[in-house]
């Protein structure tokens, strides 16, 4: 058992690229699901829009990065509007079905052979995404005890967490504003808010779009960090992971998604590293568990974790159970 | 180049990627990609969050036997660039090939059919040469050649969908295909809709009941060795018991007693579905497999339509099952009680109906029907670990189209979705046929959110 390597990987991934990307996506879902009570299961679709906007516009067309990011954000706003118009007047589960379907539409269109020349099919698009941006990096890689980042990863992670901090601050400010209070009261009792003369539909739409824009930024960072996009990275599992993160950290808490993402990725990497090492060292017979299957065990644990959390501790680690009156709609 | 600490000794472990040398990483990525969707998915969530490496520019692919799915070695592939210089390679033992090209641009890739093993040929003879556009430097583009049984020149036994000339003459065939697919969806949708009607649970784990039916049939048939028909019957019984009665008794009933909310229950079902899918993958592996009988059955021609006997018989049974369910709902006491509970559980309970018993019956019925849907799907396209999740959204589309919560609506909606999926291939590419149905789902919600047979009510 190589304990140093296990902890090295776990702690690095705790604040690593994946943790940043999922944290951003989770910050978006937290606004939708946590504060407004909207079941957006299409966060993967929003992220895919951000990622593909950067991929197509920067790599294939050759636009500057900032313009591509703006286009991605606009794209996600339009996507949010398209999803919101038919569903926000309906019961919450309709939104869940439609958003999950819409995210699948995006993924299947992105990986289709028909659009291979534009979107790169199931291989996606790789190339130079953000050379100018990486060139700004004044730091070298880091290799300090349990933290280990390459030069580029370190730059992504630093910028990513800075973006997370800005969005978290924005969320905090928004949620203590009158706008945020209306949003929370819609989650509690929609009819009461409506009877006070507020346009519930409009508020929900704004929350959906805002969360979606943050989700698209997650996709932008993902694409820039990986220097590639692959359609299957934006499958529904991304959305499910994000929900685990939001619920684990505590929905309707500003720091919920941040803590949730860190703990989630630490546990995920730690468990798979541990199993991996145990199988290699012969503590677990490879007849029972081969190293290929560790990824599958990981997914099973996420599934069970989501169930148990929702049943026994729906408020997560930091949440307040009173804030989670999500039902009766 | 920064070389990481450790070179891993054996096995393509998922997390091993991170510590490998870059060359090793590339090789492992390669190996994983060839594991099709599963590999791509796991890779995506595991390793590809790391910056991609400056891979060489080129073209690659895998030549596979259409029946066994294993790679074919020694097939000759020629890549010709715009400047006209050809490069020829032969496939490796696992059927993979890779050609590196100097720059991005348009290339022509030709497969030499004489090097294919006997009895195999290209599914579409017009696609001996594929025109490929390599989008950017550093990109390795995949090129696929689809093979089929047959000999060159004969055209193979590929589905008639590849003949664009007689597009409209396919309408009868596609209609029949659509009806059969509609029955598959309807069998699953009845259970989904009845469970929703009686408990208001939006069950995202319903797809796994479909997979349970298909996979347990494969277990009895392929592993235990029972005849297919007996296996199918056993599978329906087992799925109805385990997927229906046990699931309700030990998961959903306690949750209802705890007063778990609807949205919480929805999230629980998502967790359950995720767990079950990867549990199936763990047990069953990533391949798509066929039952041991009727796999390559020849079709019989009825007028303009070609239909295999297995589809004819299984869809007849499917229709019978749906008809029986309808009869049960309309005419029997238990069926009437079910509709009463769906209508108003409190009132039903006050009228002396045992609501929990009704719910339990609905789960058993729904799981049994869904498992038969999985068996039909398995007969048509083979069984795999995610067969249920693949069509789950179409099942939702069918239920929502007909009106969520109404059994008859679910049947009607599903048939429409099935027809839509198949007939849409006249206009849109076959690979996007599910997308068309999902787009329609969104449009329906915009125009008539309560569905065709649903009651109009203000919701939300």
C-alpha cells in the first residue's frame, strides 16, 4: 500500500480541476434547486454549451477566448429560456424530465456523425484552447507534501477557485437582497408569493437562467483545463454528481457546494485509490474486483450515497432542514 | 515534459492514468477509448479532466466483426491526402489502426475489401471510401467502417434504411417498426404511469426495471442454459417480485411512512437508478449480448413489410399484456380500486380500499410489464447494462405525451412516440431519431402540458 501516493492524489483532487469544475456547476444548481426549488437536471447541458462554445469558436473558428466565453454565456441564457418557457408554469417534476431530456439532446447532437465536421463527433474537439491565457501564468508547478500540480493545472485551479469565490460572494449578496428573499419564499410557498403580487414565473426564470450561466462557466473552465471537449463528459452523470455535491454540502447554503465538492472529490478519489492499491497489493482478490471495475464501484457508491443522504440527512452537512421545505408542489 | 513518479505495472486501472508517463497515458487512453461508450464515460470522469496532451494529428479506427464484436486483424486501410500521397496500414490484432498525417485537412480513407475475412463485407457498399475532415492539428479523428455478413458486391444484409432512393416506400416498414417500438415503450410506460398515478413518485429508476427483465432473461438463458421462452417467463416473475414487490416493500413503503417528500423521493430514485446501472455493469460487463436463440432470425415478408417472427410473436404477446392490463383496470374490482387510488388516495382510503395493497399490486404489475419490455428490446437489439436508461427518456416522453398518471394515456402516448422515432428517420439522420422524439416532448409540454388524455388543471 502506497499511502503517500494515495493521500497525495486524494488531497490534490480535493482542490483539483474536477473539484473546481463540479463546484461551479454545483453553485449554479444551488441557486436553482437550493434557493428556488427548481429541479434542473440539465446542468450537464448548460456546461456542454459553455464548453462547446469555447471549443468551436476558439479552436475551429479562431475567435479570441473572451468573445467565445461571452457567446457561451449567451447560449446558456437562451437554453435556459427555451427550457423555462414550457416548464416553469408546471409541476416541479416536469422541469426535471424536460431538462434531463434537453441535456441528452445536446449531448447526442454533439456526438452525432452528421455534425462531425463541426462538433467532432464522439471524439469531440481538442487543440489549443487558451494558449494566451496559459501564457499569463507566472507560477511553476507545485509539489508540496500532499499537493502536486503541474504548471498548467495550478493556473487552472487558482483561477477556478477565484471564480468560485466571486460567484459565491455574488450568491451571498443576491440571497440577502429582496430578490433572494422572494426566491426563497417561492420555494416555501409559491401561492403565497403570487398572492402578494410578485411575478413568480419571472423570478423562477431568472433563477434558472442565472444557475445555467454559472453551469456554462463550469463547462468553459472544463474545456480550458482539458484543452478538449468530449460529448460523453457532459452526460447525465455529471448532473447527478452535482446533485450529490449540493445535497452533501447542504442546499441553500453559500458554502454548501464548495465544501460539498471538496469532500466529494476527496472521498471519490480516496476510495478508488484505496481500492486500486488494495487490489494491486493483493488484499482484495482480483477475481472479486479487477482494477477496471473500480470506476464502476465508484458510481455505485455515489448512487447509494445520494439515496442515503436524501433519506437520512437531506440537509447535508451544513444545511438547515427548515430551509428544505421543497415539497407539496 | 514532466514525468510522473510511478510507472504502473499491470492492468489499465482508471486512476493509474494520473501517475503514468505521458506516453503511457496516451496508450492507456487509447485502450480505454476502444471500450466504446463505457470507456469514454469512465475516462471522461476519471482522467480527461487533466489537460489533454499534444497528440499527433491523424486518423484511426477499429474494424470489428459485427456479430462477435471482436476486432479483425490484417485489414488493409489506405489514407490519401489532398496532395495525393497514399499511406497504407493494416489493422492490429485487436482490429485497431492508426495513420498519422502531416496536417489538418480533408482525407480519403479506403478499406480494401479483399482483405476482409470470408463472409464479411461492408454494410454499405457505397461507403468503401470515407471522406474525412481532420478539424485541427493535434486531433486524431475516428473513422468507422461498418461491416455486415455477406460477400462483396452483394450488398450485405444491412437494413434497407441505407437505400435513399426509395425513401417514401419505406413508410409501411417504418410504421410497423414504429408500432413494435411503441409497444416496447408502452409496456414500460404503463408501470411508470401507474406508479406515478398512485404514489406521485417520478421514478427515474424505472429504466432499470426494463434492464432487469432483459438481463435476468439473459442470465437464465445464457448462463443457466434454459430455453429462451422459459427464461423469459422466469425473468418476468423474478423481475415482478424483486423489482416490484421487494422494491416497494423495502424501499418506497418505508419512505412513504417516513413522510419523505416527492422531490426527495425523486432524487432517491435517481440514486437508486445510478447504483443499479453500475451494479449491472459490474456483474454483466460492458458488452451488448444476444440471447442464444433467434439472434439472426430471417424476416418474413408480409406485403411491403419485412418482419421477423420473433418480433411478430413478442409484440403480439406485448399487445395481449397491454390489453389484459386495460381489461383489469376497467373491469375488475382491483383495477377499479387502482384507478380510485390514482384519482384520490384519501377518498379511496376512506371508502375502504386498502391503499398500500393497491400500491403494492401496481408495483408488481408495473415491474412485470417493464421486464417484458426489456425482453422485447433484448430480442431486437440485444441486452446491455444500460439498455433501460437509454430508452427511459422515451418512456417519459410517452407518459407525458399521453398524460402522466393515466395508464391509457401512457399506452397511446408511447405508441405515438414509437412511430415518431421510426418515421422521423425519413427526415433526420437515424442516429438522431431519439432526439426528434425528445424535442417533440418539449413542444407538447408547451402546447398541452396535461397530455392527450390528461385532465387540464392548473399546476404550479
